[in-house]
């Protein structure tokens, strides 16, 4: 069957896909709380007669279409929202104050459900198994790691995996990606600088953690600018600094925190080491103590398989034209699709949603983020084409 036919059929289901997306959009749920989202996924799979396993990674759903045996291909969507208060004017805006699906994960889930419907209609033609991974907690909770650890890629073993992300930097209906590293390794740091508090009029009786923290912050910036190869992209951003409460009191301690980004795990680990050394030594030189921690889940870089990206371009070209396929630069954002590509070949593709007339021009994680929903059916079709290319191609 042709990819053109798959796209035509996907477009027939466009309203159905958009409807699912809008329902999800109205009811955002944060990481590992995707209870209603997971329910909607399961209800929809039930309606379509597709079997699945639930309860992976708390709220994850793993659906399976085809023979149940290998070869096996994986298609992935994430389901979580962000703690952002929506400020768009869309009629289906978030009904929960302070929560918003501001990274398009509602679109990703709806597109994968669209793909599920198209694949079920063609189940007899599938030579092997297509696994659909609806995962929680992409936004920092490493839901992809838990899905992988809890067996989502096993039995039958997923040999290749595909994921899409809506991309406001690319024009609607176009796609983009690149061979190799596409998204950065990402992680967090916490630094507590401890001194000795006291009256701000008698600084000599205190050990000031504020001035010491200022030195630490300045020095952290030179790890990237002075110690790292300028062609090796990396970031250390201090994003939180919490010190005292009063005008006339030098506080006991200062807490600062931020993010680390790198294009390789080696460099990421080295940045962690240098942050620890810089903070503790500078603190010691100023009679303070620094405690450095790396909380949360460090995401590895998302590394695309070059051959798979080539195949996506081959099957997408007749659908959207070569001019709408872009080689794009790596970005320093993190993405937990990385936990799959760490284990098996995969490709993560950006799906353009930028349409000036519709005002879908705002970046993800922005309270004004909006999506050109007319491209969602294309996303579903790309998922299905990837599956058939991998299994039957
Ligand atoms: Ni996202």
C-alpha cells in the first residue's frame, strides 16, 4: 500500500485526531499524574479493538498491533503537561489553572492514536508487530527511562523507534531532523554555599555566603567560555539564587540551582565534575563550604540513526515534497526519547506547526503556545509510514 494512501486516510480522520487533541488540551496533567490522559488513551484503544498493557511507568500504556512476534517497530508519544498558566485565546484552552499542555504532548498523543487507528485498519498487512508507547513524564521525570526499564522495548524486541515533536520554528507541514546528535544531554544542579550569618553592619563577625556565591556564579560561567572547546556546545545556566530575607542580616547560606547541557555524556560528566570543583574550592577560599548535588534525572543526548533519518526522508518526500524536508541544527533542549535511542536505533523528527496567519508562532513552554492542528493527520501518517517502512519496506 502506498504512503500517499496512508496520508489520504489520515486526512479523512483529521477531525477525529483534532478532537482527541482538544480533549487532552483542556485537561492537562503533570508528570506521573496523567491518569485521565492514560484513561482516554485506553478507552480509545478499546474502541479500536487494540490490545495493550497499562500501568507501565505508573500511567504509561503500551499497545501492540500486528502478529505479536518480531520483527517489531516502536512508535512513541509523550503525555504530560507543564506547570504553566495558559494565556492563549483558543476555545479549548486549559481548564486547570496553572497547568498547560504547552509542549504539544497532547498533539503527540493524538497523532499516535490516529496512527493506531490507521494501523488497525491495515493490521493484516503488518509483517511483524508495531508497539505504540504512550509514555508519561517527559518533562524531567524520565518516563521514557521507566518505560524502557519496565520492558516496553522487550518481547518482542523493538528494533527501531520513531518519535515526533511539534516544532514552531518550522513551517506547517514540513519536517526536520538530522543524523547524529539532535538534542542535548540535560541535567540539573543544586549548590548550597554555607557561611556564618550575622548583623550586616558587622560583616567581619560573619562569613558572607552571598559574596562567595557571586564568585561561584561568575566562575561557573568560565567553565564553558574558557575551559571548553568553542566548537563543543555546552551550557551552564544558574537559574535560581535564594539568599536571605532581611535588609540588615547576612544569611547563613545561599541556595542556587540551574541546568547543564552538553552534546555528549562525556562532556556532561566533565561539566558536573568541574561545577563541583569550582564551587567547593571557591567556597573554601572564602572560608565557606559548598555542597553540590545533581538531583533529578540526567537525560542523555538524543542521537538519531542516520540510516533511519534517510529512510524517513525517502518516504516523506512524495508526501510533502523535498523542499519541506529540512536538515536542522542540533538544539540544546533535552528530550527523554534519548532513553530509547540509547538502547536501539531511532529517529526523532520535528514536525512544523508554524503558521503566521494562525498565530502558531510561539515557542514550546510558552503560555501563548499554539498549534496548527491541520498537520496532525500528517504526523499520524508519518508514524504509520515509518512502521511499514521498517517492517515491510
Ligand atoms: Ni516536549
